[in-house]
C-alpha cells in the first residue's frame, strides 16, 4: 500500500511573554502552555488544512516530544493534551519519545499503520520547545541526555 504525506504545518513560534505566567505547579495547564503556546495546536491544524482534510477525517495520531516531561513534570499525556486543545481529544493517540528522533519515529510508526491497513488517515506531529522560564531545567535536561548518551557509547551500547 502506498502511503502519502499530504499536509505539513510548521510554526516558528517566539518565546511566550512571561507577564502574568505562573509555572509553579505541575498541571495540565502548564503542559498546555509548554506544548500549545503558539505552535503545537497551530501546527496540527495547519497540517490538516494543508492536506485538504477536516479534523473528523483523522483516525489516529502519533504525537512526539522529548523534553516536556523533564521540563513540566508531565510524562504521560502530551499528545492527549494537544489533541484535546484542538477539539480532537477522542482520537486514539500514541505518544512517542525517542530523543532527537522522536518526530521521525512518530512519522515512521504512523506510516507503518497506514501501510498495514489499520488506518487510512492519520496525524503525526513532532513538537519541541527549548524555551522555558527555568533555564536551569533546560540545561539540566540537555546535560542529562548528553551524559546518558556518553555513558551508552562508552559501554558500547549504541
């Protein structure tokens, strides 16, 4: 079966204003602020529109992100938060985290399910934002990832 990528959405978002923002509690709101602030929602909707589809045409979604869990404390429902935010919360969703290959892994897996005939129309989305008010958290997340990779390479695991 031939699989086609029919729509693309890209938004080069600027860091959100910190005026009045509160990032003291881990919550769905915090994750929405991280994932949806001007780009995750817009990118998904732009890809659907670019493909000439309606939201109701999408049968399943693969949502990828690597850093939101470390930066917001929410590891489990990244894709669900984004999809709910654009009125698509009823879809089956697979959350993908594979470091810098997260988006390509989501795209690969979404294509595989279409090729296998499980779905006809799916959404694959990669969302990452390295702007976060607590810059120490961003640097710590990057340092930990680098340390893990260096350790794996030193032990011949990669």
